[in-house]
């Protein structure tokens, strides 16, 4: 990352008439619209001199048509009842007279609909945003998290190119179009991971032609979709309905929708809805009273505090219940405390245990909270059924994050073989992995392989093509394709959860930009014409995904099964081989051998005696067989994978 029904949630709500005045901060009801009257509640300091409610006719501009002083209704609770039909109006709150606080209007912490640029909350009837058939929308079935095939996409990256053939370019509706969905279905992925698509601060939603680009890691309103991805950012209902239409279209295709959530920091402090609603209650400070910067974005939230913890819990529940989301990727999960992450897992389990949770097992700096209590990668064993990304296999394959020009396994540089093996087994304890030689971790951190996300590229770095060009001297186009396919073969035959960046299947390039979070759209968008330029690459990715999905041996799901059935062959420099043995009852194939050769020359490997069918060789995958091969000494072609079975 880079910066800059009727259910409970905390902090702010617009509720119907029937409420209990003494509810605690964590027990406010969701926004409900009544044609006769509306009750506003906000969680703000009791010590404030005044809390003001302002009503507006428009989402921006103009003066308030009415201003009200809210009344105290219990500790840290302020409320105001307004009679009449307020549907279609907008509102803000302002906390005044609190020591050290400069005031400032805010839509509140838990706004669920907003006007353009998210500065005012909107009063709408959420039921009117439901697409036809929304009540019948079903979450695609998932037996185990290890069955996921994750595809990380940015709304604009995926849909904006003229070569895409998509009509609603750069929009939620673009992803919902048949061509966009069909590509995902054909590729074989079963889960879309959306980069932040809540309302973020860095883009002016009033700009409709070629708006500024950003990844979206600068939260403004956490519980409202981003307006620039809708067809009408000025209409509070449009972004909500269109997001739901996107989810509905993907669900119909059997594809889950996972949202990248950024609860670890806000776009700024003074202007944030957290700070303007209840100053300093949502942020951590250092011992000397300064705001901590564990996110690397000049602030970090305090998930261990009751208000922030409850906010996170109820926010993810809101996205699940209102938008039918299937999972969450937590940005800089290492900023959050373990107790909060487990509390979120427990609450989501009450809704559906198959809802996925994973995140970055690190922070962006030093947090003002004990590291042993944070959801760091090293503490993942304390986070059952929550996964973290493995930078071990990522950088073991391509080279270190902090040096684009330095290669590793794929560049033919020996020394990272144990890091690859660590990723192959899913970051668990395995007797044949020498953890002392793993690049970043000297002991296993996953209790089960479902807790490891296996990947080689994502949004916040060079994409795979650009990294290979930067780190492999004088690379030819043929080498580029071979190494690209080899890298993903390592990822998709590993026992963790496979993850890929959108466009890698079409040899995506970002023109060498490492951190493209605010680069022009021309740098970031996919070039769909590459599907015609490199059809063999797309076919390889498609067949590789199908191979994994068709063969449970590559996703055994339990650490004990991995230790029982997966054995490594003797390691050579830039050569990793493993066997999946005695698979009767678990796979249609009894023995599978995977050989990964990153050397520029062919390598000889000894495999167990037997008669094998070759299903992957020299850049081609065919489960029906590419020929037969005897055991003993076999030759693995340069910069490619060889996969066989008996």
C-alpha cells in the first residue's frame, strides 16, 4: 500500500422514532428512514459545549436551511429529533467547544450515503438502492479458503482502456458488463479482490472526464462506495446501487467479491470524520504525546480502543449485510491488535464462516502499541483462519522489495531455494524446509496453509513483467514469457492461497513505474490488446488455474496433510522440486511431481522410478497429457516448469 434488516453499529446514526435513549455508543441502530420524523444521534464528547446539526438541500454548496442544537442523551451521546419527511436532504454535525478541538463539519463517522465528495451525509431509503433480484443474491459457495483463486483489481485499471470493449469505463458498472465478467470466468478465478472502493479523499468526484488517478488508500467515508466509480457522484443512491449491481453480476458468475479495507489510518487527522466527531479517541499517540505513525501515513488508528474496535466490527458487518461482500483484505493489518482482528473473525463467523479475512502482516512503521499484541505476520498463529501475504515466496522468486534491479530465483541467482520451499508448503513447519535459510522469516509463522497468501506481484510494486525486465539483464521477450509463467507456476502449485494481480495474464506492464498510486491512468490501465499479442500466455494462466482447481493435491488445506503428502527432491541452485505422494482418495492422480527450473540451461533431476504422464512442459499445460516419461533421470527445460503424474 502507499498513501498518502436493521442492525447495530457505533457512533453515528439516523434512526427511526423507536429507540432507547440510554443506549451505549456501540448500540445505536442503523440509519432508518421514516416519512414522519428522523432522530439523529452522534457519539461525541459529553464535555463539548455544543453539538450542532445542520440540514442542507444539496450535497455541496449553499447554506444550511436549518441548524439545530443537539441535546445530551447519556454519556457521550447527543441527539436531535426532526419532524417531517427529510428524504433526499443532506446533513452534517459539528462538535464545538471541546478543549483542543477546532471544530469542523462532518457527515459523522458512520455515514452510509453521502453527497459529492463525501462532505455531507445523505438521507435516503437504502431499500430503494437494491437492484432487481437483490434479495435472491447468493454468496458463491466455498468449501475452504485454500480453494480461492484471488484476482486483485482496481476498478479503473480493469475497465478504463479503450481496448477493453467495456462501455462503462472506469465504473462499477463496467465490471458488471458481460465482457468484463466473461473474461474472469474464462480465466478461472473465483474471487475478485477490489482495491479500496469506499469513499476516499484524493479524487475530486465532480471531475467526470479523466479524473485524477489514485489507488484509494486515503479513507474518508468508510461505509459508502467511491463516487468517481459511479455514473453520477452527485446522486447519493447511484454509487450504492451500482456497487450492488457489480456484486450481483459477479455472484451470478460464481465469483466472490473481497474488499480492500483501510482501517489503519485516515487521509489526515484534523479533517477526518473520526477527529471531528470525537477528538483523539480513534488515534494512537506516542509516550511524548505525538500522533504515532505506524501506518507510514502520519497517523495510525487505535483498534484496541472500544470506539475504534466497535467501528471496525460493525463496518465490516455493514458491508456484508448491505452489499453482500464475501471477504476483506486488511491494509497494513499489522497496525491492528490481535484481539480486534479475532473479534471481527468471530462476528463474521456468526453471519457466514466462509467470509474471508486476510491482510498485510506488517505495518508501515513503528506502532504505539506492543508488537506482540499486533496482527503481524509473526503472530498469525494467534489469528485462526486469518491469512497474511508471504513476502518470503514473493521476494524469493523475484528479488527484494527495496531494490527493483536486484533479482533472485527467476534471475538465475541461487540462494533463495529455501524461501521458495517455505512458500510451497504454505509457511508452515515442514521437516524439509531449512528455515534458517529463508529470506525474511527464520521460523514458520502459519499454523495452517490457509493462513498464507502466495503471490509474486500486486498493485504496490512493479508488476511481474516490469520486475523481470528490471532484474534480469538483457532479458529477451521469450525469456520474459518463460519466467513469467514459471513464477506463477510456483505460486499456483503452492499450498497457500494463490493471488494474482489483474492483467498479469496478458503480460501487463506499468511502464516501469514501481509505485503507481497516483500515476496517470495510461500507466495503470490494462492493455486488452495484449490478449491477442500473447495468446499463449493467457492460455498458460488459464490452464494453470484449471490445473490447481481440478487437483486438490495442490490445496490440501491442512498442515498435517502437507507434511504427510509433500516431499522435496534434493535442491539444486535455482531448481526446486517436490512430489505430492500417496494421494489416493485425495486426488485423481496418485503421485504428482513439480520441477521448477529458473536456470538458463536445462537441468537434470532424479525422480522416483515409474511411468509418468507429462502435463506441463516448456510453457505448455495440458491435463490430458503431453507425452509420457520414465522415472530416474529427467531433463527440465531452461526457465520453465515440468509437471508429471503417475
